[in-house]
C-alpha cells in the first residue's frame, strides 16, 4: 500500500526502513515514515529521507506492550527476597520500608532503560498505594514516567496491595491518587481474611472507580488454590453495575485448578462482563505450585480456553528482581516465549497468538490508538534481526531497534563467536 501512485516520488521522509519482512505479507518491504506516522508501505518507492534503517530481511513489528508490571518494586530484591508468594506477602512491608521517592525513581528509570531498549512501547504498571508506602511509590513512578515521556507510555494503576478491610487507610489513599490524575484503580481481594471481606474489597474498589470514572484492573484468583473465587465475584459485580468493558482481571491462576465445568461457568461470566484477562506466566511459573513441591499449575490460567471463548487474553512480565521474582530482564520476547511454553501453545497459529498477547491484544486492552504496521499508524516499531516469529523466540540472532514516532529510541545488539 502507498498513499499515491507508484510512479510519483514521495515528498521527503523522516525515516525509511528498507528490506523489511512483515507478518502476513510475503517478500521484502520498504516503510516510509513522516512526522511520526507510517505514510507508505511498498516493495520499493522513490523518496529521499533524513535517515535510513536497513532491516536486512528482519521482521518489523509494532512495539511491544506489557499490560501488567510492578515498576515500583523493580530491582528491590536486595532489600528482601522471598521464596514463595505467601512469604512475599508477609514480608512486603519490610521491603517497602526501604522505599523513598528518589529510590523508586532511580530503580524505575533503570528498568525503563532496559524496557525501551528491548522494544517496549507501553507498560501498565501496578503501583502500591497503602499504609506501608503511602504515596511514596506513586510519586517515584510519576517522576520516572515524566523522564521517559518521549520514549515509552506508562499507565499507572493505584494498587492497594495491603488490602481494603485489612488496611483502613487504603481507600482514602486511593481517592487521593485518583485525585492526582490516575485513571486506573486495582485491588487484591484475596488478601482479605474472609469471603465477606473479599466482597467488601471488590465493592469498595468499584465504588471508588465509579465515583472517579476510573477503570479497574484487579488481581483475582491470584493463587492456585481452588477455594478462592474472587474472579467470579468480580465478574458478577461488574455486570450488576453495568461496568462491562471497563474491568481487567490479572493472574487468574485458580481458574486453572477449578473443575472443568466450574471453570467453563466462570469463563462465560468473564465474557458476559467484558473483562480482559492478563496472565503472568514468567513470575507465576516460579512462585506457584506449593512450597518445595513439584508444581502442577503453570501460572497461565486457562489461556487457551479463554481465547477460544472470545476473551481478550494478554500476557505481562509482572516483576523483575524483587521480593516476588528474582529474574527477568524487561524483554517482552521472553514473555511471549514463556507464554507459549506455559500455556501449551504448540501450533503455528498458537505461537502467533502468544506474540499477539504481547503486542496487539494488550494494545487494545490499554486503548492504544493507531497501533500496527499499516499506513496511517503511529511509527512505534521494532526492527528485529529474525525474519519470523519462531526465530525471534529462538533469539537467532540477537539484534533489535526500537522506534517511537519514527525516532530511534533504543536497541539491542548481540553476537556469537567461536574460536573456530
């Protein structure tokens, strides 16, 4: 596609990417970019440009989107680490006691440098707002977001990790955060001590969200224990309040261990409520499955069943070197690859779906406009060295350039060698 006849030279372009492979299109293509937008895609065209990028046959894709990450905790494991999720919750306050606004800002900036280099164009971050950290974590993340405003979009979820009933200060802190312009509110009903308190937790979050016209992004069925039913509670209350399409559920691990008939009923409720689901297989693979026992649940919910039902399922990385998870490097390709493995996605179509769970699906969930590799879309692009998704997941070879609005903002260079 091109905006004018092939034999008419295009006006001067800001950037041209040539010899690019594209998903769903055979052959090599040239992409023209002007004023942050894709204005031409064609096998070849006549134009001058300020800069040229040789894709060398590699894929050009839209930038990655991570729909669920905890930026405020990133790189904090040296303060205190944990071996299981139950231990992590018990020691979370100990970790947050070390946080200052400057400390949070510095750690988040270090993580965002990695994220931008790896091709992440947007992140939705959960940020703790509770009695243990007050608004310290939020202020630190806001400062880092401002510093990276030209490189990456960051949505912030005000997250009451210490509960609502168990943390009476949380509701007022959440209202204060929303008063500062935050447009998303989270929750963790499983933190509460009874089913009634879990329902109160969800009800309170939805009350606050409706008052501030905010959307909801809530941790639900976080553990792999089938007695927890918070996902179903959220779906029921979403429908009761007419909030369809304004709610997201994260983790949803217990759904994987429900009896099949019960899981099918809950999935139908999720669909009727218009709830998007975010799975976090990288961190959950390590944290779930019992203390020291052989894990059964792989931390990927029922991704294939949810997708088959028509639910928008996305994948995020969750954590990096913090109290919950000791690894990660802000690479969204790792997220897509591990999603394939944990969810048992084997066919070519399923492998492609895992890639979409880190690109187009979360872009839709986050409401990102003009997303994709088409004329008229924002030139938020990643140029890969691999020419197909399988080689991209295999990391053969390793090179990546990240463009935001057509400007090169980061990249990764790697090589292999032997004495031979």
